[in-house]
C-alpha cells in the first residue's frame, strides 16, 4: 500500500517495455509482425519522445511536456 499517488512509480511491465525498446533499437530489430499491439504502441511513443529529447525538445514546442516517467504509465 502506498501513502502517495502511484503515478510516479513505473510498473514492471512499463520497465520491461522500455528495456526491450532500447535493446531492439540498438539491434535494429523492430519487426512489426512479431510485436504485440501494446509493444508497437509503446515503441512508437518511446521513439517519438526520444527523438524530441535528442532534438532539444524542438518537436514539443508549443505543447506542454509531461514528466518523463508519466508516459510509461500510459501503457
């Protein structure tokens, strides 16, 4: 039981998706046929956010940014 809002906490499933995203990205292994819809959605979100971060947030200009760990709770 938590005494605080659970949103800041990353679930084990979210952590697993993040780790798998970076492994597959490193190995260039995004074969859409073997991924679940949940994985595809997570990887698209992670790729978009990573690209925005690498571009210095230029892609997010004009839109409010959520805390970095809040996006993983959306999976």
